[in-house]
C-alpha cells in the first residue's frame, strides 16, 4: 500500500466511529419513505427529529475525531525485507522419492519403475513450484519496496515543509467532506512550513434552518420562523464549529504550528449595496493553545476567547465584515 493508500486507510479507520448525529441522520433517511405513508402525528415527530438532528450537526462539527498522521513514523519506517529463496517443495518431493518403498501390489503389477518415475517428476515440479513462488515473492517485494520508498520520500517532504506535499496530503485525506455537505467549502494557502491560512466559504442561507420545528401537546407539528436572535446564535456556533474543525484536521494531518482560519460569507457591501464575499470571523490558532481545549465540552462561540480573533457579532443583527488576522510575525517556527 502506497502513502496515498495508507492515508486513505488511516482516514477510513478514523471515520469508523462516527458521531451519533451523523449515524442518526442516516437512520432517519431510511424512514423517510415509510413516513410518507404514516399518519400526521408520526410524520410530525419525524420532521421534528430531523430538525433537531440538523441543529445538533451544525454545532458539533468540531467534535468529529481526526485521523492523526505520524509522518515521523512513515519517514523512519524500515525497508521491507527481500524474500529468501526456498526449496521446500523440491525437498519434500525428493524426500518422498528417496524414502519410497514399493508395496506388494506395485511389485506384483510391476509398477515400481512407473511410480519411481512419477516421484522423480514430482521433484522437478516441486523445483518449478519453488521457483514460481520465489518470483511471485520478488514481484511482491518490489512493489512493497517501491511503496515504502515513495512513502518515505513523501513523509520527508512533509516534514521538511514542502508546500506541494502539504497540499497533496490535504487533497488525499480530504478531511472536510462533512463541512462541504453542510454548506461550506475550504481553500488553503501554505504561507510557510509552520503556518497555513485557510478560508471557509460559508453558505448560511442553506446551512442554517430559518424555520424551527416542534411538537404541540396534541402531537401535531408546529413550524415557526426562527427568531433572529436564535438564528444568529446558531449561525455563530456553526461558523465557530467549522473553524475549530478545520484547525483540528490540519493539525492532525500536517506538522504546522500556527493556523489563521477565516470564515467568509456573502454580506452586503454598504458602499455598493451588492452582496460580496467578506470575512466575518478570522482566528489565529496556535497548536499548543488548541491542544489544551476539550473539544467535546466547549461552546464553539465561547471558545474563540482562547485565541486572537476578529469577529463583530450581535445576536440581533448577526455579523459584520472584519479584517483577516495578519500573518506577519508568524512565518517561522515559534
């Protein structure tokens, strides 16, 4: 398995234990067809559960465990051992030939020479089988050695801060698929060996529900416009959760020490009146500070207080544009 296959295997292992919200989402999808035929109360309960699951996903993106990659281990891994030639099958056949004792029936039917000849041919076939097995082992070894060399060289590139290797590792692991499913995309800039800038492009209108759903005492569905303050608080938690998730994944994949993660959304430009993509949150995240967070327990928005950040937010009006955090002074190792 080459380094790309290794990364994909690590990723698959890291995703094996999925969060309850994602597993529950799939379970709910299975019931969708059945719910179309269910009565009104059952459909109402289903829709409320889907809504609650969606909200839970939005504010817990950062809790998804990351697939940590030990590039040092890859770099120092020992080379595979070349195969040793074996004569086991030939020797086994030779032993049968040399220890052959003709039985009464063979002597009676005069088949001794025939059986000896057959055992002698088995020696040749055993030799051929040994040779075929050795050639197959050699081919397998060559493949393993090639993959080991490729993996070792790539790990060395990552550890040396090679920008192209950084980007290739991110591409192969593709850790941000879930964020994409929830309405965002991520772009990167490798500033230096120790610093990466990442922009998350948020689509708030589609990611955060504008309507809230609940059950009345009668069991019927109640759908209401989400109050602005509640919508914006959920939206803020969603954005901060995405920022934390990007940091968690990048620190797990690459040996960088500092990240600048900015969330970008469509906001009205007050001078033109047009919607434009503008940063609404920008956070400077050192690895050491991030490592101290208990990600399963924190409030995403409150956790921003641990970092130097830019965010102008009000619960009644939402976000205003901010300047991205400057990377000057963070180009080198701490």
